[in-house]
C-alpha cells in the first residue's frame, strides 16, 4: 500500500483517507453499481467489528466513504489518541469483510437502488457539467451509481469477487495528515495484514463519440453552457490558467464582454490518474446570448494574453487555495488528494513550491496548444436550442 504521511507537529486532529483505485468507471456491463454497493457494505461490519459506526462513535469519530469514477475513498477524522484505535478498525473493515447476505440485500434495496441517478436529480448547471465531463472522459455519469436492473442481479458472491480482485495493497493508498509519524502508521498498516496483490482495473468507455450535447429543460429562462478541454497530463500550469480565466473578480471571464450576457461564470479542473479536464462555465442570460458568448470565448482564447499583474494574482490565489487545503481538515485533505494525481506531491509545501517555480510563458504555451476549437466539447442545458 502506498503511504503518504504528512506530519505536522502539534496538530490536534488526524485526518485519514484510504483509497482503492477502483471506481464506477471500471465497472463492466452487468456489474454497474457494484462499486457503490461495496462501499456501503464495508460499513455493515465484519466478524471482528460487527457494529463499526457505534465503535467509532465511542471516540467521537464518524466513518465515511465515497464512490468516485476511478477510486473508492474511505475517510475519518480523529484525535491523536483515537487514531491508533480507529485506523485498525477501518483497515479491518475494508480489507477483511464478512458480508451477511440478508443485510447486504437490505442495503442494496434500501440505499443503493434508491440512489440510482436520473437526469432530473441535477440542477441545470450541474447537468451541463456532468455531460461535459462525460464527453471529455468518455464515461457515462448516468450509470455511475448503477442501474436498477443490473443492481437487482448483483449477488454477494459478485461483491466478494470484486473485492478480491481490487481491494489489495498494490491497488491502494493511504494519506494521513496530523501529528503522527511514518513509522507509527506503517506498523498499523503492517498489522492489518492487507492482501498484497491482485488485479489492476481498466477503465471502460461509454462508446459515445460526441463533442456537443443539448439537454432540454422546460421552463428555463436562462441557459447553462459548459465548455470542456481535455488535458493529457497533470501540470500546475493548468491551476494558474483556471484562475486567470475563471471565477474571480480579476479573471478574464468576469470582463464586460462576458458579464453583459451572463449571470455567473466559473472554471473548474477535474483530474483522473490518466488525464484531466478544464471546464469553463457560463450561466447565460438567454439562449440567444450563448452565441455571443461562444464568439467572445474563441476570440479570447485564440489570442490569449497574460500580463504580469494577472499572473501574480493567479499565483497568489492558487497558493492561498493550497494553504486553505492544509487548514481545511478532512475536506481539505480530500481536495489535496483530488488535485494531486498519483500522489506526486508528498505534502502541501511541495505543491506550493511547484506553483512558485512557474513562469507565465509555460502557461501560455500550454494554452496555445490545447485551448482550441478542435479539442473541445460543449454541453448546453436550456428550454430550447
């Protein structure tokens, strides 16, 4: 198991994330929803810890999990004293499950099937983002939590087989931030007797080959538009560019050229282990305004300029964001992991140092190559096209 321990002397709390590099993007037809089901099943308890939530609550701790496209995360925050008690419990639940078939079926029908995603579950702006990401990464967000028909057929043996294949040390990572030492964490991991090896999952593809999607939502007076640009590999330059373009008062998308036709704008970066995506969002005042926004955006990107003041503002904004992650508790550590593909940064200082070393020419050179009309997707949600 890859271990990243960020030691901070004197810190009162310890934040812990355990990641399995298997998510809903790895599910094949017939097993969609199994990632989410297994994430829930872990917390049903095992022979050694039959009531894990109550056990953790004795220390004031809440155990949590989440199913993501390419990984499943389990996390908790505790005091320093409780850390050495709670981490072994969670490791035991994750790597040594003993599922009760009746409880598993109950969880599946009460909490998993009822969570299957529908387009109506999303606000218009959320829906535009999800469609843009699906086109960028060639996945199907609507089946991310499974389909009812497939979930009904998933058995306890299917869940155990998925667990045997992917829940092992070679496919796992642990990130800890607190007043703890690497040797101490390493011993707790060794004592958990985690299976050493197994399969490494491969991402499935949706099979769609789209660059534009229009979703009709009746009754909308405004229009939500998201442009997506695929990024071949991680680079801190993209973090700077996202700030320069995006959702700050000094960002370019806040200029009058856009604000006259929008009620809000934004930028967002999404990272997977293999690639990333830059998403530019416009809440347009009307469908007619989307054409003006489109012309203005391509005019901006085809001759993108960054002056010294813009670059300094973007760099300071990104550095502040990193320090907010450091002080952001469990949520901050989750953001650190989400924006740190392959855990290349070993702590917050390394991430900040990379930003400090950047030159604006590096940012511009990337934008010239990748921010063009031939390498983008576009999702629109409105009443009519």
